[in-house]
C-alpha cells in the first residue's frame, strides 16, 4: 500500500512547527513528509526590526533548518515555489515539481504597498534577512558618507518610516537606540538626524490599549521621533516622499532613507494558483482547510481567520501561525489514520508585547498591562518560547535572548 505524501510549503513559524510536530506524530511507515523552503534556514520574522536597525547581527535571527528537523523522517527540498496545480495535486518548483496527498501552504506574507507610486522602487522593506541587511548597510552608508562630502547633504540623515503598526514601532525603538552609536562612530551631530513616522490611520498601533500607545509615543518622541498621524504617503520619489492629510495640500519630506512597514498581504502564489482570496489571504474552514479542498491546509499570513468577537480577521502574527501549525499537524495525522472528525482552530491569545528597544516595551500579558523593563523581559520570554517550541532547550541556548536589563 502506497504511503500518503505530506508536503509543507514554507519554513516560517507555521510551516516549521507543523513539520516538527508531524515528525513526532507520524511514524515513518505511515506517511512521507516533505518540507519545501527557498532557503536552508529559518529566520525569526519578529526579530528582523533589530537586524534592520543594526542592533542585532543578521546571523542571530536565523538558524539552519537541518538543526531542527529529523532528516530520517523529513525530506527537505531547498527550492522556490512557482505555482500549485490543485487539479493534478502537484507543486511546481523552480527546479522541478513535487506531488502531494496532503498539502500545507505556509508561504508567509508579502509587503502590501496599496498601489502607492514609487514605494517598490524607492522604499526599503523589513521582510527577510537580506532586506534587513540591505537596510542596515544603507543607513550606515548614509552616516559614513555624510562627513566625506564637501557640501553636506542633511537628507542623508533623514529617515522616514511609513507605518506605525507593530513593525514600524519596533523598528523605531531599535533605530532610536542605534542612532547615538552611529553619530558617535561617524562624528555626526545627533541634532542633525531627523526621524519621521508617517501613519495614515488616526492612531499609532491601531487596536492597542490607548494608555500603552501613549506611553510608546512619548518614549519615542523623547528619543527624537516626529509622528505624522492621520497622514498618508501619496508617493515615494528618489528624493523622499509626498504626504497629505485630508484636504490639505500635499507636501514633500526629503529623505535618503524611506522604510515601508505599513502593510502585509498574503503570498502571490495563492492567487496565482487559483485559490479564492482577499489580498492573497484565504478564509479557511475551522479545521484550517481550504473550502472545497479536503487535502489543502493554509496557515500563517496567507490564511484568514475571523475573530468572532469583533467580526474582523485576526492580524497575521507569529503566535497565530504557530498555533495553526500545531493544529494542522494534528489534523493531518488524523486524516492519515482515516479519521473523519478534525479539530477546529480557536486562537488562544497569550498576550501581545511591542518592543521599544533593548530595555523598553509595552504589552498586555494574561490580561495585565506592562511597560518598561518588565514588558521588555516578557518580550524576550516570548521570543525564547518560540525557539523552544520548534527546537527545544538546545535551540534556546544557542539562539535565545537572555540579557534582561
């Protein structure tokens, strides 16, 4: 009897956790497990803001996939997904193809630019290891070059961050800690540095506790960040950005560094493969399968799960991806064993913490509001827990965060 083949696309939080749980749940004689990922490493997406600002080396945010999977149970294929052929139950890769009996799509999200002109050409993103490395090196280059030019270009020291959601705020927290170091290293007057955060929504960190939001804004303003709230970026140019507020006349902010951190959509492969989606996200069934497809699961940033309390989708987070990965693994194991009743996904919100730098943060953990060093400590606990869930104590010891104050 032929063994069923389980194929997992993507080794982010959801895909990798699905894999490591399946390799424990399913015996080698029950099914074949194939993990496909374009890199041979996993990176902690929630740490990329640190690598982008230069407060954490980019190698610290990643680890080899081979260190956490059992190669005797999992066939790892390093390749890039091109398209999914649902009718033939095949995944088309750049270097070949792989067939499946059960498929888990965990390809992650992509930046959403909302059609704003020039963003793709002139703005930096915080999306992966390479984009973070590029942004860090670009910022350092601006500081290193500033005093080398006879005619000083103050725009080299101007940084615009588009978006005051989690990614934008956490990047600003790291950046404001990094700037004094760069000024000292390259003999730049700190007061010449200009950091501007532009947010189209009427508030920073939409949906977050207002008291904690006020704390975060005051802390970042104290470190030199200027917030333009309720202000939309109309266009990005080689010289900076054009912004506008309501009916007011748009105006230009000159900057050599534009960082876009204002939106995430599902993976383009989803729509290319013909799945019914909204901005690349598929509204999955309670068991995380795609409606109409008994053999396809979608988890992570490309899945859409409704929060019934407010009738809105849950925002894509690592916490949700990992909980989905746990459930997808159990449901696939059940299907392999010919069980028909599958579990439904219920998000268990352990809390949310937004970092404001190495020793500062805001958060709500188990219903309690935290700020400052206590919140920063909880952020490290959360980061270490994610490592532990995938790679156990050994991975925490190798890659974990232990500095508290």
